[in-house]
C-alpha cells in the first residue's frame, strides 16, 4: 500500500476569517499554525501513511511541513481555489507512486492517530471511498480514495453530498466514517466554543495566546 495524505493549508494570516469578530489577525494566525502543527504531528505518527504532501501558498507553512519530512507543493493560484490545488497535489502524488490518497483539512483539533487509522481501515478493500462528514453532515472533513485513480474533489459547502454522489456514480463502495473527533472543524465562533468545552487543554497546549478570548 502506498497511501499519501494531502493537507491543503491557506496562508496563515488568511485562514479562519469567520473568526475575525472573535480573534485578532495575530491570534488567528497563531491558531492556524497550531492546527497545522497538530495535523502534521498526527499524520507523521500513522505508519500506514507513506508520505504527507502539504499544498499552500504560505512559505512558513511549507517550511514547517518540510521539518516533518513532508512533500510540499507551492500553490500559484491567487484565487485560492481549494479543489484546483487538491487536483494538482493529487496529480503530483500519483506521479510519485501514490496508490491511495487521503485528503485531510488542517483544521481538525481533536483528531488523533487512532482516528486516522480507523478511517484508513475502512478502505482496505477497493474500490472504496471513505468520507468523514462535519458535525452538520454538510462539509467533508476527511476523504480517502482507494485506489487513487479516478479521484475527484468538490470541497466547500454541500461537499458531503457531492462527494457521495460522485462516488456512487463512479462505482466506489462508500464508507461513511462517523467520528466526533473528525466532525469538529474550526470555522465559526460556535465551533471554537465547542472545542473549548470538549478539550480546553487544546488552548494551553497549542494555542495559548487565544485562550483568553474563548
């Protein structure tokens, strides 16, 4: 098995803009960096993952990824088109031998290596697509294609249903991975408050500068 994990990351100063009324630019940047660090820590400890590929326009993000021996891809798209970046990263991974591809957004503060391992296990028998929805079953917080050939991405509002429709149309066996840890991504003030309820230590370990505002 040659499984690659692709992590798309917005520039640190641009991510989590919907938290602007709650956090300053500097605090959002600190939060985004903490989430990136957490994602790389988790993925680097999952033995089933052969390589991690980080795609971003942010030099600090790419430099941090290389510290974890990740492959990096600099996004040249000024429109910040997530799905276009993912297709480019997908092509690069396949060109370097990827047989399976996992896409993991870098804003999942509760995931652990065990969670990722459990998701991967659901795709052991091809042809499979495993999808982890967000807590509203609207967005996609984890997506794995086995085999990688034929993979397509449609992230954004309503992506859960779009990914399901694509998989069914193209003959993938669909596995939905329901997980509280995968379900919580950080986009809104409500998400941030939920994180503080579930794991207040997150702010002490990873994002101490923003703890006073939650």
